[in-house]
C-alpha cells in the first residue's frame, strides 16, 4: 500500500514539522510558492528501470566475461510491465512531470525494422502519463543503443548520426502527439566529463572496461563494436553532435511545435590555487555542446557535485565536505552554480532535469532535496527563469557499472518481489510539491 501525506499533513508540514512522523522529516522553510507552470518531477531511464532489454549493447556487456558491471540489469525494476504502478506513485506525490526514456533497442531491434508493438507500448505509457496529469518529458537516448548499432561501430561511425535521426523521426511519427517535451540525448557530453576525470582512463576499472569491449568484439565477431560509455571520445563526440542536430530536425519534422532540448552533465568547476586548469577543464567537459544547446529549445541541467581543479588537473574531494556513496562530494551548492552557468551561456529556458544523491541514509536525502530546492529558489529570486526540478530518481534502479549497490531513489524496490515502498524522502518531497513551496 502506498502511503502519501494528506492535505492536512502538507499544510501542517508547511508550518512546522512534516506530519507523517517519518524519520528524518525536516521543518519546511517559510518560502514563497513556485512560479506558475513550474514542473515538479522525477527522472528515470528505460534501461535502468524497464528490465529485459536484451537487444541492447549494455545487455551484452553486462553478461560478458570479463565485464565492468557489478551486476547485470536483468529484470531491473520491471517497469516495462509495472509502469502504471510507477506513474501512480509519481501522481500520488503530487508531481506534474515525469521524465523517462524510450528504448531504441526495443523500437528498432534490427536495422530498419521498427516494432509496432514496442511503439504501441510507449503510446500506452504516454497515455497513462496524461491520465495522471503528468507531463511526459521523453529522452530518445539514455546511453544504450541497439546491439546491431554497436556492432557496426555505434557513434564512432559517421553515418551513426543518420541512423539515430531515422529512429527519432520514426518514433516521433507515432509518439509525437502525446509527448510533452523531448530531449535527444541524456548527458550528451558525458565523454567530455570522462576526459576531465583522468582516473577513469587509468585505473583498474578502466582496464577492465577495455577488456570487456575487446571480449564483446570477439563474441560478436564485430571488430568495430563500440558502446557510448566506453568508446573513443575523439571519434564519438563529433558524431553525437551531428546526431543531435539531425535528431532534432527529424523530431521537428514529425511535430514542429514539440519543444526539443538536450541535457548536459554540468558539474560546478572550481579552480583551486595559482595556474589552475579550471578553464581548460570547462572547455574539455562541454566541447561543442553549449553551442548545440543554444540551437535547441531548452537545456536540461544535470548536476551532482563539483569538480575542484588545480594546476595538475582534478583534485580529490575536500576532506571538510561529506562524500556520497558514489565517492563524490555532497555539495548542493553546485546545483545553483550550474543553473546560473546554463542561463548565462546558453540563453534558453533552463530545467533542472536531473539531480539526486546516492545514499542509504534517507535523512541525508531529505536534506539534499531541501538544499536543492533552496538553490533553485535563490536562482529564481535572482531572476533566472528555472522552469522545473526533476529528482533522480523515482526508484532505486540499475546504476550502470555500480549495479544495484547505489541507491538514488525516493522509492525502494524489492529485488525479488518488485514491491515499491516509499521512503521518508518521498513524503518530504511530496510535501514540498503539493504545497508548491520554494
């Protein structure tokens, strides 16, 4: 049974302590309400939540020997079948937006063969969103690609951009009338962030990843096999920039009035000491993606922490700042800094499409959510038109190479029964959402 705050509890929470009596509940600050039309939501991806995505590149890599993944995705949260339950939870929290992905590997399991059944499934998901008054924000690519696409070289091959655009166009022809907002790529500049994090390219985990890709090439007899998260940034980035532009055009051709943006990984970059390389790190992380965002309809800011850059590059976490279970700093100030950066450098509507905290301490999650809302409020008070806040993630789901060990969700998912259980942080978030309180 899903337990959510009553209207009386929300009002009581706005005046003092959250009246659910949940552990970790916090006083609600006396702040003004969010602007008209502000989007409150959660974000989730297809592969991380749906389960059974057997035609994708990630499924192959997760089941490889060797593999860089702690766990295979397997059934994930079984959201492909339980999406109505997930949407019911989102609606019960008072949300008005639901960001999710459509899975290319399901829709086009073989080159040029589009599955009407898969498209019909996503029609049903979109209709279920509207039935619950949730604006559907759809991500066309959230890291995973069809296996056949990876086997031919993925986004390391120039015509990969055209194949992605073909998928975008075909999907929008069917789904477009029901989509509220769309983004081509999730964290399109993720490989730029990889460049800034030298340990990714030099530690034992990176060697394991290279061995995994080599094994995948042997297993599929595909010497060009490439997976976005583990591929060559110098080859992938220009093709993805082209893919975004062509995907944007294809979506617009199918539905011209649909707002189409791109989400970027935007961590606050702080220079430390003389001769620090912060500007170099900034240029490396964003590359051509700031300009691509300027040519889109909006930008999605996705911020989790800050990067401290000295004269030799990335510095370790500051010992005075707590770290999350993911190993990076719990530093919500970065959220406000990145919203401001996006507003200044992109000049398009700004949405906080993803932020959250990986922790098993739900009281820390409550504090993180409160701090995030405070950062959003400060930005709005300063005249920055932040149009929404979407927490990552609704569910404890598959967190890529970390498997199921890291917990970002507002909702716990039993790995055997798939039972969903709201955490105190979900109730706290609901109290702020239902009061529309910044």
